């Protein structure tokens, strides 16, 4: 008994006609007749009563019909499962570009090593770009700065915090303020300043400076944190940076009257690959963060 024979048998039985059954089975009418005749010979019974207009199942044919449906359905299900088993699982992750690349790289490398069958696609983005990616359905989840208050307008409705941190003042190790336990905005009035144009708290800092009647001496503007840190290391200026940023060539000092802490975590919505999302959230929640 072959699977194709059962398919031909089912097509003829359900339509009660060899010609129409052949069309459904995508074979010629003689081929379908030959297949059913061979099946009858193998089983040792007649499956159809034939007449000029149609064909009718015999009692043996009706008995086989029930079994044949289950066999063909199970074969189709098995083929589908194997097909999807071979397809790589995919998870699209957006990462805020004000996270230290060393922390991001460590998370991705460890997670990929433990999940070799997962294809993890990562997109660097600013806060505004992240929302656009989520709205367009191009990412499944985001590792980003979580809003202080729930925002119903955001495309992702679920979140999990990982760590919180303050903003600090970064300066070269030999900077004259490096020995101070903390730094005020007044201390920075005459200091060359490295502005990080993509900082989520940029407007908050601007309001803080305005309220304190302090104007910074902006020496360099960049949207790349590695450049900002290198410029600070080389003594080009000082910068406001997230506390978790580290470098052997800089010193970090608390900023007096600094804005509130920011919280880093995951955001996501319900989707087809929810299992992959839940798995990454659980893994990252056990990782070591600043």
C-alpha cells in the first residue's frame, strides 16, 4: 500500500467519480483507475461498485475510507512538522544605541551560544527610531529605556526592567576635576563639553542648565558614544554619560542635581514567536548587569 494509492482512493471515494477524482489527485483518469485496481488487488477486496454514472464504495471501501483519511492527514501533519522543524527560529531585537556595546555584545554572544538554532537579528536604533521599527512590525521586542509612566500609545504593551542607573560626568583621568567627589553644573561652565546628540535625556539636561543659568562650552557634537568616550579620554572635553559606561581612560563623577535615573529593560507585544521573546527575557533577567 502506497500513500499515493490512498490519495487516489480518497479523491475517487469523496467525489464518487473516477474522472473528477483524477483531477483532484492531479493524475490522469487511467492512472487513477490503475492505482485503485492495484490497491484492490493488494487488499484482496473490491473497494468500489462501478456503474456508468458514478462509483459507490463497498462495505470494505467504507471501512478503508476512515483509515485512509487518518493516514493521509497524519502524513501531512508529520511533513508539516518536519518542515517547520528545519526552519530556523527568528527573533528580531531592537537595541537602544545608548547602551554600552560591551554589555550588548556579551548578552548576544552568550544567548546565541546557548540557542544555536535561533537566528537573532539585532537592530541598533535611537529612541525615536525604535518606536518606528516597532510600529512597522520590523522588530519583535526592544532593549531600551523604559518610560517612567506607562504610555498607552506605545506599540509594545509589556515590559521587564533589567537595571537602573544615573547620569554622571565623564572626564580624563588627569582632569583637574577628577579628584572632586562630585561635580556641579557651575563647575562645568568653562569646561569644553562633548555633546551626545542622541542622548534620551538631552532635553532634560537642557532644562536643568537653563534653570541653573548655565551655558556649556560645547566643543564637539557626536551621535556615537565610542567617539564621545574617546574624545573625553583624549582630554578634548567632559561629557554627561550613563553610569554603566566604563573605560580605563576616564573618571566618572556624580553630577549634583542630576536628572532622575533611567531604567533599561525589554519592551514587547504579543506575537507568533512569543516563546522566543519569553526565553530571551528570562535569560537576560539572570545576567549580570551594572
